[in-house]
C-alpha cells in the first residue's frame, strides 16, 4: 500500500529544512532541466481530468505530453542509501554511492528524516518500458546533474556529480 510520508509531521519538519525547499522551485537545482522538458501549455486543455487521475495514458488527448521526475533508480536501489567514504590509500575521502539489489524491484524501506519511509524501486528499463507498453513515446530522458554554475553557487551540490539522484522523463501519446 502506498504511503504518504509527507503527512507525517516529523518527516515534513525535517524535509522542510532541506535548503532547496525554502525558495521553492527556484531553489531546486534541477528546475532548469525540468523546465526545459515542459511543453508550452498555453491554450492546452486536459481532455478529461477524472480519466487523467485514473489512468494518465487514457486521459491524455492525442499528442498529449507527460513530464515527470522521480528518484533515479540508482539512487533508490541502495539498501542503505548513504555515501560511503573510501578507506583505501587511493580512494581516501572519495565518496561512493552504494548500488546493491538494483535488479530486485519492489518495496524499499529507508530512514529519511523518519524511520521506515516506504518507496518502490523499479529499474530504469522497467520505468521506460512501462511507458512504452502503455503507448507513450519517450521524448527525452534526463539524469539530473547540477551545472558548474550551480555547484559554484551551492558547493554541496558537487556530490550530485557522483551519482544521479533524479530521473526526468518526457513522453507523448
């Protein structure tokens, strides 16, 4: 069963403290990449909002577009999603993101501000093939990484160059 972890006051209090949350979309370093994937929606209408809620593919009009972002499957796959620092002489200080159980899809529980946050892991192939099998045509796929300018402005974003955190997808009907 799906979990709306954002309804948990303790989780939301922690989540709200992430530096990117306070300024909204403008504070999200991936926003320019997301914005570039979005179509011009002026004059466009969803054919049937109720059908959209039940089934995105069935509700989108001809030439409809679906744009969304999810945690990247590489980011979500780890049993213990935390950076590992290199301990060998050649790797001292280098951060590595653990990827284990990548091909094992399904429920994941992780501690993120609170214990037991429920997530569902799917491989990149499953995500894309599910869209294709439903009749979508993949237009663009972006594995978000910050730009040099974003890293300069927010140095902590440099670690995002080591593994993809977000997957952005644009598909049409």
